[in-house]
C-alpha cells in the first residue's frame, strides 16, 4: 500500500474528525466523549507538527502535539495524539507516522514527548516503546469514563515519555 505524509490542513478536518470518532468508539483511546469542534481542537494543539497520512488522497491517520504547560520552561515538552483509521490499522501506518512525528517534533525544538495511554491499549503502548518511549508509571484511577459501556468507570493511564536524542540532555 502506498501512502504519503502531509502537513495537516484545515481542509483535512472532516476526515481527521471521523478518525478521531473511530478512536473514541474503541473506548481505549481517550477520555473525551465527543470530538471538539475545529476551533477548540486547533487552539489546543501546536501548529507544527501536525501530520496526516493519505492513501489514495484520503486521510488514513493523523498525529499532532499539544503543550503540557504554558510556562516557558516547559516549551519543549508536548503530549502526543496519534490516531489511525479503522480500515488502516495493522498495516504499519501508525509506525511510520509516529516515526515522522518524532522526527518533526525534534526539528520543531521539542525535547520531550509524552503520552497518556490506557494500559488496555497494548498496541499503542508497544508502538510508542518501539519509538523510544518508556513507561514512567501508571496513574491509577486518574479519570472516569463519561460515555459508552465503561461510563462511570475509573480508568488507569500509563504515562509514557520519550527524550530527544538530539536535544543534548544527559
């Protein structure tokens, strides 16, 4: 299967939103019960890097970063969001996309990437490990599900981190 990486554009939003909704439906991707509107999503993610993977001109996956703090000292730390469309899972697209996001994040000056992943989402945890993330620990009962069959259930989150190899951190 041939695919290409592109910078996410506002015109990609409807397809990005649909993939985000597929992730929400798994109940193992996010605490969010619904996808926010474009303006809210856009304002909560850094402008660069935002990537999409396109297959035959259609968005198959997307990845973006959000700041963990507005404080200047944390300017190089971001949280990863990566979602692969249901029809494209298990084909190596997530692997290639996370590699591209890591590379683009370093070029953009980020020295630490972090992720909060439900422990049940073993595919995502293993994908992140493959790209240099490590599990720092489990945040127990950090939030309650607001939707679906798990509504009201407290969930644990594996806190993962990747330090840039080019940032000069000893």
